[in-house]
C-alpha cells in the first residue's frame, strides 16, 4: 500500500520537472488523504477525479513565476525502517522551510496540524 505513495511522489516530481500543469494518478484512499494535505498546505492547486477515467485523479501542479512550488519530496519512513515522531519531537523541529506529512491514529496530517491536535505518528515524507 505504501508503495503507491512513493510512486505518487515520483510522478509529482517528474510532472513538476517537465513543466506539466496536471498529471493523472490512480485513485487510492491513502493518496487522496495525502493530496488533501498537499492542497491545504498550498503545494498543489487541487485534484479531482478525472472526468474521462474515474479510476484516476487529475492532480493540478502548482508553479510560482514559472518554477515549481515543490523543490523536493523525500520519503522518510520505509517498510524496512519505520520512522516515528512524537509530539515533543515535532515541536522541537524547525519546519519553517519544509513540511512533514505524518500518519497518525486520527488520519494523515501536516506537521502544523499535528501540533494543533497534539498528535505524533509515522513520518511519511518531507516536502521542501
């Protein structure tokens, strides 16, 4: 299941590097939650179910002055090495120039939302 999110990160990076305004990606529940976080944090312009093929999301990539808003997505937690962060660890991190996506018991949130709800969890990725 987690392999699908790594593939999604790769597709987003490749779409941004090639200057595409939107990309298609297969629909999964986990990817939809991550896309909602990316939208709330301002990293993508939005996403919707593709009108021509309902099994795919159309993800609208975001650019600022012709440059991609996301400069890098780095996977943190892997199947062989899970990385967890407590709420104390999240408060200690300086995340002014990056965003963590964290899977918690209450859902998938950004590091800012985790601080607001006092939730720690598995760190899925870091966005620069």
